[in-house]
C-alpha cells in the first residue's frame, strides 16, 4: 500500500508560509539520516498525528498507537521524497491520515454496520450537562459510527477536508462522500439529540 | 441538537491526543532495522545499480510519456471496446518493468539476488508492494481510464526497483 500512501497531493502552502516552515532545518537533517533530528520531529508532531489517527480508527487506543508508529516509519522512509512544496506538518499529517485510511480500506464492507448506534448504545442521561460532557459524548458517538461514515465525518467536519479530497482518498464519488456525511451527522444527532437539547 | 451546533461541536474537538505511552522507542527500533532515507549521501552508488536504475527509469518513463501524450486519441477507442485505456497501459507498463529488470538482473547476479529476495524484510516489502499492485489493478478494472491510478501503479514499480537497491549496490 505504499504506493497509495505516496499519493499526497495536498494543495501547496503559500510560498511565504513555506519559507517560514519551523521544521525545515530539522527535516533536512533527518532526511540526511540523522535519527535524532527525526526524533525531534516525532516529539513535535506525535500528538497531532496520533489525535487524527485515533479519531479515524474509532478511538481504539492500541490500533491508533500502532498506526501512529507506522505513520512515522513511513515518514522516515519517504523523507527523500519531501520537496518542501508544503509545510512538513501538512505533509506528515496527510501521510498519517492516509495510513489510517489504508487501514480502513483493508476492512471488509460488512464491518460497516448500518445501524451502529443501537438501543444499547444510547448515551446515559445526565442532568446539567456541561460542555465537557458534550465533548465526551460526541467523541464516544463518533467512535461508534460505521468506519467509512466516520472517516468522512472526521475528515470533513474535524479536519476540514473537501469532499473532492475525501472521495479521492477513500475511492468514492463526491456524491457518496456527501451522502456518508449526511448519514453520519444524522446518526450523531440521533445519539446526542435527546441529551443535548 | 441542530446541524449547526453539531458542526460547531465537531470543529471544537481537540486535534491533539497523547498516546498512552511514548511510541518513540518502538519507532526507533524499526528505524534501526532499516536504512536511512535514501537521500542520505552515505551509501556508495555502484555503476551496476545506476545502470539498472537508469534502465528501469527509461522503460517506465517511456511508457509513462507515451500514455501522457496519447489519451485524447486512445481513450475513446479503449472506452468503445470496453478495455479501458489506462488498464491497457498498466499492462504495457508492467511488461516494460519486467523486461528492464530481467535484462538487468540476469547472469552472474541471479544467485545473489535470490538470496536478497529471501530475507524477511524484503519478503514483507514485496508482499506489501504486491498487495498495492493488486489493489491498484482492481481499482483500474473499476475505473479503467484513470490516469491517477495508473500513476500510482507506476510508483509501485519504481518502489520495487528501489527495494532492490541494497543488493545491487554491493555488486
């Protein structure tokens, strides 16, 4: 799947932004084989990479950590191909998301349950819910979405991707991406609506 | 909860999350088992590797250049007979790659290459590349005129050529 992971055609960052990439020196050292420099890059970006992957895999800690490791190993392998045409953080984030999507693509379609949020999954009623409670419930509800619907929702509503990009990476039509997003939002509203009016 | 409120809540979710433990030791262990990025100017480039790389690059490049300049004429024909233009080019590209590698790796280097291909890391990498090619070919059958997928397939051929680099560099 390395070839698919190579397809990182994220729009380029503005020239001024690229010139100010705070990672550029460290990236050059890492690309020349300096593992300590690469560890610096890991320390700077691990939380963001892991955050994106964790949400895409439905909050499964062990899987997210495994894929985060995989993403950084692939980044090391592909540093030779990084041409500073975007910010390193953008390139790395794209690669990380792609790593998680490859995991998603390897799943059987049957794992995409039609009704993932059943009666047993209704979130517990509480009084005086605060914003923090909503966030926790929302994370839990997102994690229980069918994998593809979750991927579309996370990429569009959390990561800010366009439907065209999502469709390209997930191998689906733009219309399908929009339909999956509509479905995912509907499932989330159904899960949260009664408790967060 | 309205659609607007839901989207705002999603947008406000934290983007960062700490792993439960430091993942760097595991990453470093895997990096230690690998080479430095190929850009590292530490590996001696043998004439044999350069010759093979050039042969493969020319073979793939010629195929790629040909397909980039022909779609206007060939795509409708391929669409008419149902075969798909990119799908046909993928077959031609695979044939070019096989021919270039066979010409470059034969003779006295065959045994050395066989030993290299049997090492666990290479077997795993080959398996990954095989899987990628199978998936791309499957995707091409569903979208047989996709230049994008064809380009990805070309990259897998180039990656496979790079995979052989360590064995060839010592020849």
